[in-house]
């Protein structure tokens, strides 16, 4: 009877570990899918904004009945916020590619769970970078669309409509990627917590 009583905690503990392993497998599959979609989103945002430019010939004055025209070009490189947006999303794309490779082929590289810790930290850093890039680009897009009457800044989207529409189109996948990166970071933290639960604790007896 005494031996049976000692075996029960071991059985319960093994069942809990099996449940945690099953959850870990599901979390890994979810993270894999989220990373693929996040990579596609950040890559799309990088390409769309990186190819964003428009050239227009505008009438800037007149001499008598003869109009004076000037050819102007709007490019994303001319706005530091848009340039940072491209860099941030490009970094996120590279990060997700590397993390996908680690998720698929990096199982043997894990040393005492440090791989998951490093991945979680890098995910949070990239999350902050993409959030900063998307927020600054969204602010400049709003300024270009509506201007600022208090600062006497004129809007430009009435003159460069395609440039503004393409820039706005780049913001959509970037914010989608931001949401996905947030979910990935949350799942990574949960995995770290589960990893702590499955770590064996050796009790010391006096």
C-alpha cells in the first residue's frame, strides 16, 4: 500500500508534463504560421514603401498667359520617417526568416533553454522597432494628407495622390505584422513559463 501511494505523485507529474509537451507542440505550430504571415506582411510593407515615388509637373506661376511649370518628385527617401519605416520592416523580415530557420532546424542548437530566451528577447526588440517605424510613418502620412494649419504646413496628398495612396497601402501590412509580432511575443512568454514548469527541481533533504 505504501508503495502505491508513492507512485501516484509520479504518475500525476508525468501526466502534467505530457500535457505541457502537447501544448508546446501546438504553440510551436501556431508560432510557425504566425512568423510566415508576419514575414510576408513586413516584406510587402518594405517593397511597397521602397518602390513609392511619383513625379509630377505642376504649374507654379505664370508670366502673362504663359504658365511656369516645374517638375517635382516625391520619394520615400525624402522623409526620414518613411526611410526608417522601410529599414524597420526590412529588419523584421530578416528577423522572421532567421527565426523560422531556427524554429525548423535549430532544435539541436538549444543549450539549457537559452535559445528560447534569446528568441523571446529578439522578438520583443523587433516588435518595438516595427511599432516605432509604423507609428512615425502613420504620423507623416496623416500630416501629408491633412497638413497642419497651426504650423502652416500644407498638405501634399492633393498633388501627389498616388504617392500617398501607395504609402498608406504600405502601412496596412506593417500594422498587421505588428499585431502578429505581439502575438508571437505573448506565445513565447507562455512557452518560457511552461519550460520553467517542466524543468525538474531537485529537492534537498537535510
